[in-house]
């Protein structure tokens, strides 16, 4: 019987904060107490360290086709290793249904790619792009048998990913009765496309125009619209990568009326602002993610949203493309759009940095407390997406996904030390205090300081329960 004993750490959950020992048996937490002993256990001294539940990143894109044969540059192998070094032990990625495609086939394709490679646990949201009688009919079984309870719909990218309001409404009604939830990329794709076309007609091709053609108002409009559609369908809704104050206003207004509207934001919206687009030449392409970085007014609103639970979780939207064409090739690089901002692959890296940024810039900066930090990074994602209480907390019977964290170690974030294949960091040179020291996945130590002890294939697919039934 494999036993692991983690001794003397400061155990922090979304509600607790105390010093104790954790005994792990066969990958699960067997006991929590003081002065626990177990003769044959592998012992880890956590004195002076915090012990968090393993992070859950509910929004990542590993080796994902983004159209035009462009792919995100992290494989499941490199991306999950990077996640682990950042204290994330479960990721939720996406399986995309193409046109004339089956959602179940989309899931099976992604499972086949992910299964031999993942070194942390993983699950999928299914992206629907072809909502019709046949694809809708598959969803109850996907929820109940395959454990996929969240369905992503795009209100942006017309002609590629965008679906219309009827598709959103039909999907919501279909999945709602089975514990499913629609999750939305909320931007008005048609108006934004008009602005993009006009900018290009006027000869504006530089990356700065990415931001100028995706206004806050059109995020707010889509957020408002989709929350109302969900209200009519009588189901919860969840907005991904919320960045604009106008979108948050729509969430707050709905929640104040007792409507179950949920949303996530991402570290780059909390810690970076639109002045990054002033970077010279093509440098600004680093920040071409959708939605774009916003201004201080939005940042302030997002922090307030996190403090008052109008925003429920922080995910990374890890969607990495290299700045340089080599060594991974043009199709994994921002250079693909060097002559046209609208062809720059949308997305930015961050899966490794979420806990450290949020601890340093959130907890240490006095914006959120430690329990809220755990809530945002682990407990809320587990509850929102049907993984709780197996994941997302430190409790007897839960998976022993644990992070030992030194709250006092200061270090510098850099692409030269991260574990993703991407060749830049949004936070290059930023000094943070608080560092992941050891990471356990179901009781196995997979990160020990700089040492990688994980292996591809040890991550397990997670069948999830209902999504969005968080009261
Ligand atoms: N936004 C991104 O930045 N990347 C992937 C897709 C999206 O909507
Ligand atoms: Zn995304």
C-alpha cells in the first residue's frame, strides 16, 4: 500500500487555514491531523510552506488547430508539464466539433491525442460549431456517459466558429435538463468583423489594430444578450475570458436579479493593460489575444468582481504561439500574421504562472485573501465544472492533488525558465514572491523544486458531473 505523509504544512482551503499533517493512501487523502505517523510512508517535510489543493485551470488550448493549419505550440506533453510546474494538477481543454462532424467524435479524437501525453489530470469542454438535430441529440449521452457537462459556443469569429443566437438557445435548452451548461465566448462577431474589414481596407495591418477593432462595448453587448438567452432557457450561463467592464456589468446586473450568470477572467486582464499595444513593430503581437487587453477602469472592475464573487474563477486561456518562426515553424508562430493583424494567431501563454501571479499580485497585494485565492484557482473551478469534491479541496477522500508553496521565495518570471515550448512570456522579468516547491498528483510527487518527476500518460481523464449548479 503506497503511503505519503506531508508533515507540518500550513493547509489552506477555500475555508480553512491551519497547520497539520496529511496522510495519503493510494492517491487519496486518508487522514488529516496533528502528529500523524505511518511507518512505511514516504515523508515530505512541509514546515514553513503552504499546502494548497492542486490548481484547476478550466481554460487551456494544448496542440489545438486554430484554422489555416495553425496550431498552438504546446503539445499535451509540454503543456501539462508546464501546468504542473505552476501548481496546476487538472486542466480542462477543448474538443472542437467541425462542420458536419459529431460532438462525440470530436471528444474521441482529442482523447486519443491527450491520453498518452498528459502528465496532469484532464477533461474537455466540447466546442459546438454545427448545432443541428443530430448533434443536439448526442449531447445527453455525452453528459451522462462521457462526463462532458460544458459546451462552448462562440459569438465571435463569423464564418469560422461563430454560431447564431438560435443555436445558443437550442443548445442551452438541450443540455440544461441533463446538468449541462453552455460556456460562451461573448463578443459581437458581426460588428467586430465590420471594424476589422474597414481597418484592413484603410491599410491598417499592424497588431495594434487587433485591439482597436474589438471594443469593450461589443463584449458587453454579447454578454448581455447571452445572459438573457440563458434566462429564457432557464439555465445557468458562463462567460469565458471576461475582460471588459461592460460585460461584467451585465453579469452583475443579472446576478442582482437572482439569475445564475457566471464568468471567469484571466491573469493577463488583471495584470496587463492596453498600453502593451504601444510596443514597437511586431512586438505587440505577443498581446494579440481575444478579447484584447483593456484599460485600468476594466482592471479595477475585474478585481472588484473577484472580491465580490461576481467573477467566480481565474483561468489562463493558455493558447501559446511562438513569436519567432523557428524552431517550431510558421504554423505555430505569431509570424503567420506579420502582414495582417487579422491573421495573427489569437492567444497567449500562461498556464504555468496563474498561481504565482495571483498569489503575488492578489494575496500579497491585499486584493484577495488566501482562502479566496484557493477558491478562485481550485475550488470554484472544481465546483463549476463537476469535479468537486474529488478535486478542488483538501479533505479526507479527495484526490491528493497538492501544492507545497513557499510564500516568501522571490523569483523572476521568464521564458528562459518556464516549461512551455513557447518562446516568450507575457510577464518577462517580472519579480514575484511566492513559489511552487512541490506538486503531488494523486499522491505522486511530480515536481520537486526544479526536478521533473512526472511522466506522460500518468494524467487521467476526468468524467465530470453537472456544470454550473453552484449556489
Ligand atoms: N481567444 C484567444 O485568445 N485564444 C483562443 C481563442 C480565443 O477566443
Ligand atoms: Zn480560449
